[in-house]
């Protein structure tokens, strides 16, 4: 007898909670990477781990459902994982950018401006001037707008990644112990 089948929305929300914790840790590692180079390495490793995590969730569903999962259901589960996970990490990002370090974004823009001013690249001075005008005219994006863009980017790229990982999850044969048990 097959176990009761959860909807892809429910599975995605459940898995999205854990993925949200992962994305929150990834955000915090990327923030720490600004001051400590070691965290840049950690951030890169965590970013490379995202496809493996999504594959794990989707493959687990495919195996639990004994190979009956449709690609569309796996894809929707993946999208829900990214939606829920991104919302959780978005809350962490808002808290950090609004209350823990409200000058984080403006300091990054100032740092980029200074790096461009010291560069030998031909358009570097113009880029530095553009960044300075952004600062002078108060056009540096707010924390809320950055987080909303982060969520949209995560969901869009996560949707593309989910269809690929869903295809891979379905491509492998079921383990013999699952395939042999009716």
C-alpha cells in the first residue's frame, strides 16, 4: 500500500522551512564575507550546495511516492521550497539590514566607489562618479527593496533549478528495496 501522498505545496512548504534556515545562514555568511575572507569561501560552498539540497528533497519525494511523482508536481514542490525558504531568509535579511547594520548597503556602495577610484580601468572614474551621485541623490536601494529583489531572484532561478532537479530525480531508477516492495 502506498503511503498517503502529500500535495507538492505541503511538501514544498515543509522542506522550505529547512531550506529557509539554510538560505538565512547563506545570507549571514555572505554578510560576514565582507569583513572576513574565509566567509567568502563558505558562501561559495553554500551556494554550490543549493542544487544538491533541492535534488535531495525532490528525489526523496520521488522515492517515497515509489516513482509515481509527475515532473510537474516535483517542479511545483521545488518552487514552493524556494518561495517559503526565500521568505524566511528575507525576514532574516530585513532584520539584519534594518536593525543590526542599517548602514550595510551604503557602506558597500562607498567601498565600491573607493575601489573604482583607485582602479586603472578606463571607465573606473566614471563608475565611481555614478556611485557618488547615487549617494549624493539618496538613490541607494533601501533594505526592503533589496530583500524583495533577492526573493524574486531566488524564486525565479529556483524555478529553473527545480525543473532540472526534478528531471534528474526522475531519471535515476528507484532503489531495489523500494521498487520490489508493492
